[in-house]
C-alpha cells in the first residue's frame, strides 16, 4: 500500500520511487557506495574550507560538498551483540548527505551509462574506507 506522503510526492514528481529502509537495505546501500567510491565510480569535488561561507541560511556549493565529506569521514559501522552489522553517523551527528549519495549511487548502478564518464578526484582522506568501530553492544 502506498502512503499519503508517497502519493503526494509522486503527484508533484512522477518519477519518484519509494525506498524502504531496513537494516539489510541500508547495509547494501552503504557497502555499494563504499565500493563505488573505492573504484572511482562515485566522487565529488575536493574543496578547501578556505573557499568561504554563504550568507544567510542557504548553503553554497562548497559548503554542501564539505558537509558530505565531513559526514563520510565520521561514518561508522558497528556489530551489535547479536553479530548484526549496522551503519550510521555517531551519536549527535547526521548522515543525510551520505544516504542521499548512497541512493544516487543505487540509481546510478541501475541505470549505468554505456560509455564511462570522466570523474573528478575524491578527497584522499575519504576515498578509501569508512571509519569502522567494531564493537559489541551490551
């Protein structure tokens, strides 16, 4: 059954597709994103914080990329006491940009272009793996 929110979104944006988040779907999203970053299939501009800040509530493009980079640097995985793998931002932080990039990567995988696209370099500090904290929860 489709929710009211989903129907409203589809009315305004007909190509909108719902995505159900479960631990399994999130693990798949994040692991696929990590592989795509490592393989250079997903990247974003390497920007300097010295580039300046936007006036008012809107973010400049520079700030948007810095937020994504910061979220990726903080992103962690954990094993629960039952051995289940989970991904997320540390307590007090957000992972909205990471999830948005993971969803975009999922769509990219489904609709991969026939010819390879040129790619900008990802920041070296995040181009590798997400920071992991393997610990059992009591």
